[in-house]
C-alpha cells in the first residue's frame, strides 16, 4: 500500500470545509467495535494527579497499543479521536483514548486547573498507559494541542524513556500557541465562537466541582480567546504573564533539535489556525519526518469526503513498514 499525497476533490479543498467536517459527528457514524468494548480507566499521572481514559482491548493478541490525545477543549469522545481509534482497532491494535486534565468528564478528578504546559503529568500518564501492554509496541498520536503534547513527550524520551514507545505521530500540531490563539481569533468567527463556548463551559464545570477555589464569573464576558487567556492568568501562580505561559510549550525554532526517537508530523499549508510557516524552519533531524500537504485544513484530511481520512491511512502505512523491518 502506497498512500499518495492528500489531494481531495476540487469541491472539498476548502480548509474550512475540511476543518469543520473533521470534527462533525457524521464522520464517526456507524458500527464502532472500539467503543463497544471500551473500559473507563483512571490513570495515575504523578503528584496526586489523575487522568481519565478509555481502554479498548482486542479479543486476541493485539499488534500493539495506540494512545490517542485530543486537542484543546476536545476529549476522548471527539469525532477525530473516535474515528482514528475505530480505524486502528479494526486494524488489530488496542486503543487508549486519554483525556487531558479538565477535558471530557474529568473536571472533578483534580483541584488544579488545566493549562497547556502540563507536560509532566501527561507524560507520566502515557508511560503508565504504555505499561498496560509492556510486551507490545506502543504508538502515540496527538491532534492539534494534543499534537504539541506528544512532541514534548517525544522530546523527553532521551531523559525518561518509555521502553515500548516506538513512534509518535503529531497531526496539525500547534507549535506556537500564541500564534495559534491569535489565528483562532482572527480567522472565521465560527472558530472563535466554538472554542470560547467550549472553554467557558469547561470553566463553569470546574467552578461547580470546586466552588471554594474558583469563581470565574468576572472573566467570562471576554469575547476573544486571547483576552480570556490574559484574564485567567491570575489563577496560575506559576506564570508571571501569558507570554511566559505560552513560551513554556512553544516548539518553534530549535526546540525539536534534540529529538532522539522517530516522530512524524502531518500538517497542511492551508490550516486556518496553525501557521504553516512554523513548520518550514524546523531543524533537520534524522528522527523527524515532516509532511506538509497543500490541502487538509486543521485535523481534516478527509477524502473520499467526508468519511475517509488520509492521515489514518498514512499512519497505517508507516506502521506496516515498521513491522516489516
């Protein structure tokens, strides 16, 4: 199987069509063997932190374990996570869908508030998940902000190795969270409205879980993601300002130069929320494979539109090649 570059039908090339339909439930309709056998698991993420996930086991010996991490304000039930999980479950892999802190139905599990620089707890959770199947290869797939997280986890492997983690796949990763936040605000209003609504709903849930710690009423009037980011900074003692915060998980420049394990990045030149320029100047590294497609939007890559996904087939092709080695 040789997967060609992503070239959808002319009428399906709009980055906004690709982006929006990539998250619509239509893509994940139909029978789902993965979801049918999913078991809820609370994962120890260190320092008292717990993360929520769902583990779908094969009825026979699996080819390996694939861990999926959603994007900002997504969850283990996001359409792109469900679709990709189902695809690889049908290909013989165990699937673990991990929720980042305060995503999905996990707001009650930890007192601390989510932010994008929570690398340590996410990496520890991934390591503990990988040990659920220690004798089989493990692969990590992240989307958007989750794509940023998995890149940071890959960078840590030279210091704290997950023994059976073989390769990391990062789909439309937000390498520069500051630029991506601005892009959300400046692109089509639907993106800003979508993310703000989900973020505010999440903050309200956190407040209901810990009313003695959080009172967000005074900041929920903000109309842009950047303004709300600035307004929420006082709830984080570890950050002086939002620039320091964003810098902690910005992966542009030479940030990926020290990668010491195989990583594949898949992104598009027409992504409406992740500037393609962030990828064009990444350092050369024999472990880093960057695939920039002309079309695809943000975590879209749907063709035949809207039910089939190019990056799922491309990842499958790479995994089959690795098994032959």
